C-alpha cells in the first residue's frame, strides 16, 4: 500500500499584494517501508511539502492521502494521524525548548496523548537512540549537537509513528556524527518497519539512505531517481 499519495499539490504564501507560489504542482507516492528523498536547490519547496504532510502547513490545494486516507486542507491532525506522522527538523537546538529538561521535552507528547508509564517510556526512548537515561536531567545546551539530534529523534519515535519526515536531519552535524545518526535512523527504520520521507542536500546521504528520490526545481518535481540511478550517482550531476 502507498503510505503517501500526493497529486498536484500546490502551496502559496501571501506576498505583498499577491502571493508567491512555493509548491506549484507536486505529485508522488511513497510505498510502505521505503525511504523516499526530495532533493533540489534551496527554496525549491522541499520543506513546504514535508510541512503539509506533517499537518503544519494547512493551506494548500491538491490531493493528499496518508495511509490511504484523504487529508483535507485546513484539517488539524488529531488522534491516530497525529501519532502516526512525526517530523525531525534540521536544527535540533531550535526544536528543543531551551528551558525544559530533556525528560520534560520527551514526556510532553506522551502526556498529551494520555500515555501511561511516562518515566519508563522516556528511559526506553533515550536508550533506543543510544543515550544514557541520565540525559533526562539535562538541558539542551548541556548536550552536544549529535546528542540533541538523538533527543529530537527519540521524541519523534515516542509515539511509535509509521511515517517519519526527516528535514535535513544531519546537516547541522559534523561528518562522523552525521554517519552515526544516519545509521541509527536506518537501524530504527528496519526495527520498527517505518517509512521515511527525507530531505537532504547531501548526495552521499541520499544515496546511502534512499530507495528512490525526486529532484525538485521551483515547486515542481523535474526528475525521479531509482535505487540504481542513486547508486550510479546520477543525482550528483543533476543536482549540480
Ligand atoms: N511561511 C512562509 N511564508 C512565506 N514564504 C515561505 C514560507 N515558507 C516558505 N516560503 C517560501 O517558499 C519557498 C519554498 O520554501 P521551502 O522552505 O519549502 O524551500 P526548501 O526547498 O526547503 O529550501 P531549503 O533547502 O533552503 O531548506 C521559498 O521561496 C520560501 O521563501
Ligand atoms: Mg528546507
């Protein structure tokens, strides 16, 4: 079953007296348990597509289905849908509340969803991403960049989502930490049978992670890449 089905997605933002089209017409499908990646120059609309799928950008046109179920523009994600789709952002520092200890940040989504055994779930989540449970007592500024991104991933996984939207999840990290996080993501994906939609500007990351990829330009998908294309490095030259 296709987990994501997008047809003719269009997103525009108000600008001056008119509007600016960020996503003009994007269509693609992502199958269950695959990693599909979006690549393309800065400003081509990649994050905007992810934000629509996360329910963060609610003003859009077109057709979107998640898990076979149609999503409507302006629809608030609630219940199972809100649990099933999680997003990891580029900058883990900005996405973690600076005045909240890690334990509180991780506990909050569990509380909102009325989960039980919250301290045990927090510990489990930290261990799952290779962090010591003592990290729960720290503030974000007391963690390294790689540790912060592990916390952001732990938070995204707490509600056991089916679909993870990864927007440049390692671009703020140095090379060795980047490899660790990517391997962790691949391991977690296999373990939990998740589906990933990944954005990265790094051709190596794309080739390492993805079954398929699509190149965006000015709010359109202009080219698709198979696993074989990616292994042959065809996306490198296309991306320029
Ligand atoms: N909230 C917003 N209000 C106005 N314009 C926006 C908003 N969000 C995005 N845009 C514009 O929409 C276009 C697409 O932005 P988007 O963030 O999706 O690009 P991107 O491909 O993710 O780029 P990058 O690689 O730099 O992250 C850009 O021109 C951007 O300025
Ligand atoms: Mg972006």
